[in-house]
C-alpha cells in the first residue's frame, strides 16, 4: 500500500518541459561523426577508460563538470575555457573544485590527431561524462552528438545559474524549470550524488551556524550531525566527506535511502523531502531499491545534455578546449 501511495503522489512529477531550451536539440543525432570521424566515440571511450580504471573517483568529477557546463549557457563547453584574468566560468567559486580537465584535454588531443577540427569539446564532455559513469557500472544513456563550442565564458554567470548546495526546494524547482527540466528531472539528477565527495565548507553551516545563532539544522539526523562534526571541525573548509557514505564509488540508489533517513549532506539534498513529488520519488526509490532509477537517470541525462546546444554554424569547433580559436 505504501508503494501504491507513492506511485500516486509521483503523478505530480509530470511537468511540461519548456521547449525554448531544446530548440536546437533536433539537430543532434547519433553517429553525427560517422563520415568525418567514424572512430571518434571509440577514442573517447578508450581514453576515458584508461583514466577511470586508474582513478574511479574521476567519474563523479566528470559527471559534475558536464552538469556545470550545461547549466551555464547550455551544453557548449564554456566551462572548459580558461581566462588569464580569472573571469571565466571555471574561476567561479562553485567551479574551483572541478577536476578532470586533463581527461577532456587528452581526448581532444587524440581526436585532433585522428580528425582535426571535427569533434567539438562540448560533445567530448558529454560523451566522457556518460562513458565515465558507465565504466563504474552506472547507467548508460544515449548521447546524440553535433554540439558546437561556445566562445563566451563568464564567471558571474556560473554564480547565478548553478544551483547552490544551500538551495531550498522552491529555488531548486525554479532553477531547473528555467533550463527546461521538470520536477522529476530534479529528483532524478540529484541522484548523481550517489557518487562523489564534498568539502566541509559546502555544508558546515548546517552543523554549526544554521540560522546565524550557532545552531544545527533541525532537519539533519542528530546522530549524523555527531558523525559529521568529528570530521568537520568549526572553520574547516577543506576536509573531504563522502556524499553517499559507504557507497561513494558505486552508482546505486543508496543516495535515496540516505536522503529518506534525513542524512542528505547538502540542504539541497534535504530539500527533496519538502515537496510532495520529489519526496515521493525519494521514498519510491528507497523502498523499491531503485526499481526505475537507472532508466530515469538515462532519460534525464539525455534531456540535460540538450540544454541550449549550439548547432549548425553557431559557435565553433575549438582546436584546444581551454581556448577559443
């Protein structure tokens, strides 16, 4: 009966996607490089496998990088651009902890040797993120290609477009809706936190100064608070903590069990319990051991990968991912 009720509540997740953000998505298609660079996706997978097999934690980092790219100016590879004046997206506070750029650069270098100026950095990032997750036995999703690279990367836009870890459910729903993603996508993509780590500074306010009065976030499990305080002392900004304790290297549904137990690390994780639809999704996955999670994640990732893409003659194909031509 409990599962039946959750499924009923889950109906609230059916929210229409805003078509404007997918206007160019129909120009993307599978085997886009079949004629000009037929080995492209094989090269991407081979190099990604070499990196992930040596350092599996990079899978979470590359997935996060793809997310951060798509939420700012769309999936155009703008997060990869560097700036001597430190005013590019990757210089913004939320992106300072991004890592895995060497994977993208290595793939790009190999592709430039095989087929110069053909495969975009935006496509490389989308493919690498998918392959990295698949390599650690996570979900596999289709990545239609044909994206072109943006020429603009602005630090301030990362701050205003990336959902912060302290966001409440209202803010999260609004920020996803603006990108053409619905409430279900929010609940599903949050599940990406099943892998990866975070610095204490991203959630320490929940432990020591939640309302500015030296208090603890009352929505966080008190026993978990004790555990976190042992790892994160007051003022500690750098110690690393697993987002999905005990399951950080495995792409599974344990994240939803953690959130359901009020042990979500970020306020944005805990916020999923404050909406009837997202709460229903969390509890459904926790109770059914993620019966639909892998398939749902694949659908939402493919949708996310189409946000604001540049196609046709827009943008360019960068020779090096960190620099415009």
